[in-house]
């Protein structure tokens, strides 16, 4: 565990970047430091590998003060990823990744074998091995940066706004990739970002820092969204924290209805029976994939006009998606009903905004009860 | 008779191709003076430029030295040194080195200082010692500029080394000075042509060195 023990960083001109900060960073989890610019999050990160020395307080790694070992030994035991990847433009991708193993005295061959292994691990095609950084896209460069940090298999990974310079689509890919790698490797990751969405998505624990380098709140993301410590944290989370909090509730418990779902080749009797069930019917193709909504009157057995169907919006998958996705599907749907599909995209049922609303209330009650039980203990 | 005829006459005269005053001897003397001066200048300018560039300090002091160095007239310095020290290689080397240090020093300093800071930060954060940060991260990226500083210095040395002949030493300056004294304009033009040719050859050598020494990753992204 990394323990930051009432650390202060004061610069010679009197600026206080970090003010008596204490944090216990859990092992094998992602801890995100988030806050507005000037909140000292990067300074805090850089104090962990001694790129910045604290003015007061100490940082302990597994109970030992980090100043007890030579600074370069400490740094080689911590992977370091920075904003623009910071690749060495004169070295090939493979040699960039092999940097720390080479510093640790591995043979060239062993270091390169390891580097090739890591390219695969971070989702880089090994055909890029002999390329130079300028030949790669921003997203690929950042993957190389992550691979380079992981090369010597350090237990700790320090990441300083690693994904903030790439476009949103690439960023989402990199975030998903990081979560996947973390599932496999279980590193102790300290991740700095100014993006609260990124913090909530990636963090096991999130530390919100305020300007002046003071800790505002240190909590798991769901708790952060449901119970912000003060108005600063609340403002920083943004206006839609209630909606975003729904990401932490599974859509699996929603009660789906199958009665309003009809196949495109249903006969007249089925259509007539289903018309009783709901004001709108969802028409699927013969494989069960959604085509669109229609009023029952507009459907003629055997002659469904696909062009006249209303758009069905974005379907959600109850098995993997959250209530947020379900609600989003219902809000976007012209009928106010969300479409639930299985892994293959086949309709498993539909659900109304009203039912989703009831599920949200139930989830909130459950959380409140759980935390009351926890508090009582 | 025009310049081309002078040159043709000079180079077609067989007696100019051997002996103590022959082209091969004078050319190799000239190359030797130039190389020695360049090595001395690089031995001073490169380390100082690399270290000051790495720490990003001392830029003002360097600019001052460079301006002073450039303001000193090579020929005046030569005569001064000759009177002071006497006959020999040293009075020739001093003005050449003084001429060559500023471009090497200033370009090396600027080259290292302007290296993108993020790879340097990454290198330090990965536990790379400072010496390796300088030699393995900053220098390879700064190399094209560093080489251009050396090239400028080398060309200035090659064209200025002709002054060695003023103090009775050899080199291609011999032809120019003797030719002027003897009113032998074939010799003057031939000597000047050889100096110009040597300067061009220096350019080619540096171009080839850059091709070999600069990583393709730097060459194409720079």
C-alpha cells in the first residue's frame, strides 16, 4: 500500500501546491486523483516517484519511507505514463518499450522479447515493432507509453493525465483497454485526470482535490455520486450526477415485457391478440432483431411496411448494461419504451420509462438501507 | 584571360602535382590544420554546450562569449599571437579555435535546450540517470542541430585556415599568398579554387555523417 502521510509541498515563492494531504492508496486497484487545475494532483503523483520532493510529511510504500532507497531504484519499480506519451523519437517502438528492462541490466534479446509480449498485451500489432513514434497515431503512441511503463512488471503504475490529449473515441478505447489490462495484471495504479467522467469510470477509489492542494473527498465513485461531501464536490461532479450514478446499477433486475413484441411475419390472429397488450408494438425481423415501433392499427399481417415503422432507439443489454443505458434507451425511444436485447442483438423484451423509474427508486432504497446497516455496525 | 583559364593552367601544370609545394602536400596540410582546429573547438564547445543545454542555464553567458568570439578578427588575432608566442602551430590554432567554438557552443546549447521536455521527463521518471538522459535521450534528438553547428564551424575553419601561410606555415593559403606576392594569378585562382572545393567536400562529409548518425525516427519527424 502507498500511504501519503500529511504531505505538504510548498515552493520557494510561497505557493502551496499540496496542503497536508493524507491518502491511503489501496493495493491492486485504480486510485484516481481528480480536481481542477492547480489542485496539486500532478504534484502529488510526482511526489510518489520523487520527481518532486515533499516539503513536509512522508510517503510510505509498503510501510517503508520511499526516501530509504536510491531514487532511481524506486523509479524503476514504478511504471510512469505521461500525457503525450513522451516516447523517444529516435528509438523504435520495441526499443522504447524495452527501456526500463535495459536500465535494469537485462540482455538486449530478453528485453526485446519482453517488449514484443507487451505490445500484444496493450493491443498493438507486432508489425509496428520496427516503426518509429512519428509513424504512429496519438492513441497508438499512448499504448506504447503504457507498454513501456509495464515492461519491467512494476507493482505500481503512475499515470499522469495519460489519455487527455487524444480524441474522445480513442480515449474511450484506451480507458476500456486499461480496465481490461488491470483485470489481468492487478497493478496498484495512481491515475491523475481533470475529467470527472474518466475518474468515475476508471477509479476503484476517487480522491477529489480542491484548489490549494487540499483533499475534498476520498470515496468509491458510486458513493461520490450519491453523497458528495460538500458543495465543491457536488459542483465538480456536474449537474447530471443523478443520471451518471445510474451507471452503478445493473439493468438485469428490470422486469421485461414480451407481449408488445411481434415478428414481422406474425399472422393476423397474433397481431389482434397483441394489440390488446400495449398502445405500441415492437416489430422484429424473423431472426428477432428489432425493426421499429408501430401502432397496432398500422400493421397488416403479412404486409408490414418497414418504412413506416418508428425508430426503436438504441437497445440495451440487460446482462451487461446499467440502468443508465436502459433509461437512455427509453428516453430516446419515440414511444417511451426501451428495447432490451441479448448478446446477439435479438429482442428479449421491452420496458417502459415507468418501470425503469420504479427500478431506480428501488435501487436507491436498497443503497440507503445498505449504508444504514453499515453505519449501524 | 579569365578565371577559368587561370584555373585550367594551374591544374594542368604537372609540376603542381608533386613535391613540397605540390597540391597533395598542401591539401593534406590544410586538412590537418582544419581537423586539429575542429577537434580542439569541439572538445571545448560540445561538452560545455551539452551540459549548459541540459540544465538550461548559462544561456546569457554563452551568448556573450559567442559574440565576443565572433567579433575578434581572425587575422588580427593571428598576428597578435605570432608576436606574442612566436613561430609555430599554436598561434595559428588559437584564432581558428576562437572562430569555431561559438557556432559549436551556441548551436549545441540551443539544440539540447529545445528538445521536447516530455521524453526527458519520462526518462527521469523511469529512473534513468542524468548522464544517460543527456546522452541517450537528448543528444540523439538534438544531433541534427549539433551536427549543423559543427558543420558551420568546419567550413569557417577550412576557409580561414589559409591564414596559416601568413606565418610561414603550409596549407592551401600558401598558393594564394605566394601567388599574390609573385603576381602569379594562376596560383592564386588555383589555391582559392582548392579551398572552395575543400569547403564543399566538408559539406558532403557532414551530410553523410548526418545520414549515418541521425536516427531515421528523428530525421523524418524533425
